[in-house]
C-alpha cells in the first residue's frame, strides 16, 4: 500500500510539473495586440489588423524591430512605416507571391540580386531606367509610294 501511494504521489508530481512547464511556455508566448505597450502599438500600427494572426516567430521579429525603431534615423523610420503600410495593403495572394519572389531572389548570385534591387529602387523612386544602347533603326513599315513623272 505504501508503494502504491508513493507511486501515485510520484505520478501526480510528474503530471503537475508537466502542466506547469506547458503553462510556462504559454506565458512566454508573444503578446496579442492588446498586450503591446502604447509605443509598440504606435510603431507597429500598420500591422494591427494582422497582428493576432501572426505566428510566434513573426511577432518576435516585429517586436525586435519596434525595439530598434527609436534608434533609427528619421528617414529609416519613414521607410519602415511605408513598407509596413505597403505590406498591410497587400492581399493574401499578393503576399504569397511576394514571399515566393523573395525566396527566389535569395537563391540568385549577388550581381543578379543587386540588379534587381537597383531596378526596384528606380521604380519606387519614379526614376526612368538607365538608358541602354540605342536600338537599330527600324525599317519603314510601308514602302514609299512611287513618284509619278510629270
């Protein structure tokens, strides 16, 4: 009987420690939007509607970004805010395509990555693309009409 009681007590202790470990892991979960500080909410405002759907990894990434935000230069802060707003305005399908394109770009050689970045930057700034070599003159589309003698 004492052995059975000792076994039951040991089993309960193990079960309780397992439950407390699960509870501790749940408490370490990144906060929902309502649990963010006012500063975090202000910085991450463009992501508010999606925040509670983010996975743990993505929330932690954005919390680290919010932590670095006050140390950024004003132009970096503006760029980050614009990027978050652009991302928030994308449809789920557009986001999926953007993620796929990013993964493809990461597999490219450095010179290809740099060319894509340059092109993207020019498009974002509204700059015309760099001039390429002039194209050869195109032949006339229709032959000139014959000249009639007088």
